[in-house]
C-alpha cells in the first residue's frame, strides 16, 4: 500500500505482520548490535549515545539494503517486535519513528498501548 500502518509489540506477539528486529533472533538489517544492547544494559552507554548510534546504523542499513527497506515500506501493515518490555526505552520505537519519516503511520503498541509515552519519546527523537 501507499501508507503502511506501523505497530510495535513485545516478542510474544504472533500476528502475521510480525517482524522480529531483535539482535538475538531477528532480521539483522533492522537490529542493533550486541555492543549497543549490552552497552545500554550495563550502563556503558547512555540513551542519547544509543539513539544516535542506532539511527546512524539504520541510515547505513537503508543505503546498503534498499531492496529490503522498500519491500518493508510496501507492506500495508507491519508490527516491529523485540524482547524489551512495552513503553520502555527500546529500538523498536526508534525504528518505528524512522519509518514514519519514510511514509509509515505509527498506530501504537499492540501489547498495551501508551500513546502519551510514545509521543514523548518521539519528541526526543525529533531532536536527534
């Protein structure tokens, strides 16, 4: 479709539109590195550094894997899934935000939506 409806969810979401973007079990085109994941978990890097690093990785990924990105963007609906809890700092929201810049419309978290939390997080991302 022209407009893709974007959702996010935790890993246990089983819908047909599910796209695992975790570094553990997912499509590595959209995943962070283990260094980023462990860095933020262990406190070696802060959220700002994580956001900037992941966004930079995704821009590079977009240039290197344009076919896969275009295929993703051509879907009517996609749910980005990861192991993080809902409405907590997670790259699935960062990728959702980036996809809104490429024509997607973010519809919310399937596993317990909190639009206020996401809106605040997207405002932070606007500045990166």
